[in-house]
């Protein structure tokens, strides 16, 4: 009986808890979506930025760029429609010299001051 209890205790001690799911990280208020490499490179993958008004929204766009493309420089910006929603297209040059256009869905805060 004692041996059986020891074996049961040994198995219980070796069992590990399942890994915890990764946290839902939203450093700039964006909604979770596909990996960063695919995000924002087209209207269909536009980065959704949650904000209360335009000032906050623009700051969060720039913060998102800084977090995902460190060292990038903004060249210009266009206001356009993506999938019938207002969007910003921000043209950047990455730290390694690549020119990229990033698309942001601004429908939640465009026109709010």
C-alpha cells in the first residue's frame, strides 16, 4: 500500500500544469490580429486603432509604427477609403531603406475632436 501511494505521489509531482495562453497585448490600443509582418500592408489588413478622438488616434498610429518599424521615418500620409471606411495610408522608409505604405482603419475616431 505504501509503495502504491509513493508512486502516485511521484506521478502527481511530475505532472505539470498546462501552459498559460499568451496575454492579449495591445500596446497602442490596436485590436489583436495576424502577425505584424502582414498587418497594415493593404486595405484588407489595415491596422485598427482604437481611440477617442483624432489627436489620440494619430498618436497611436505613430506609436504603432515606432513599435513595429523601429527607426522608420514617415515620408507622407494620405486620407483614403479602404473597404468603404476612412483610412490613413502612411508612407514610411524603414531603418534599412525599404519604402512601405501602411494602412490604418480610422473609422472609429475620424472626425472626432
